[in-house]
């Protein structure tokens, strides 16, 4: 385990062990590629620790086949690590908003399911993939999300991905990574390819 020294030791009454094991909220945002990929990497670590993992995919089409989905589902079924549940909430693409009304409804239903699972402590790690979009678009109230996450029981970790994460969420989160695009093949007209984008 890394032995880095914290720059500040909070006066919060917690022991070092209690503070180390505190449940975290992660936000992966920004215009660069890799937000979901980093979250799925975290899911692999959680699976390896034997944690139950819940993935909630917002916005992306339920028909879209994601490579990480298959890999994590197969791993979850081996019985060697934690279980993995994969929930597809979205009906449209984050880049091209098609049927906005049904996508908004699906996102809200997805958030209601996440709230139920948090209350029941169903998972130890929640990956809320592309969840920044419904908050950015005003479909889901950011203040409510923060309140639910602040008051979640147990030791449940939550990672939220997506561009344009609301500033309030960024301020609230424990770990925030802003993926900045420097260069991408799509800038030169190359479409996404199998094994790289999916």
C-alpha cells in the first residue's frame, strides 16, 4: 500500500484507520477520453477485493454493447471476486439527443433505482456512468444528489462520470479528475473503432 504523507491531517476526531476507510465520492469529468474507462478500472479493483459492484449506465443506448460490460459480468459470475450488476438506464446518446422526453424519464427512473440501492446498501461500489449529463441538463437535481450521497449509509463508494459535472458536485466530491483532451483521432476525421471506443 502506498505510504504517502497527507499534507493536512483534519481535526475530525477520526483515527487514521477510520479516515482511510471512509467511503468516497469520485467525479471523472472533462472533455478528454477515459472517464468511464477509469471508473471501470476502479470497478475491477473493487471486484478483486470481493466487493459487490453496481454499474448504472445513464444516457448511452441500452442497445450499445460495451466491452467493459461483458468483461465485468463474466468476472462477476466466476465467484472469485465480487458480484457485478449492470443496469442500462439511458435510451439515447450523450452526443446526439434523440427522444429527449423518454431519455429524461429513463434517467430519473435510474436515479430512483440508485437511491433505493444506496438505502439498501446493495453494493460497495457504484459506477454512475454518464450521470453528470442528467444533472447538467437539469433532469436531476444536483442538490438532491449531493444530499443523498452525503447521507448514504455504510461504506458505499460512488464514482460519477461525464462531461460538464456541476460545480456543486465537484466541490462536494472527495476525488475529482478532469480529463483534458490534448489530441484525439476524431479531430482528424477518424471515427471510433472497435476495441478502442467499445
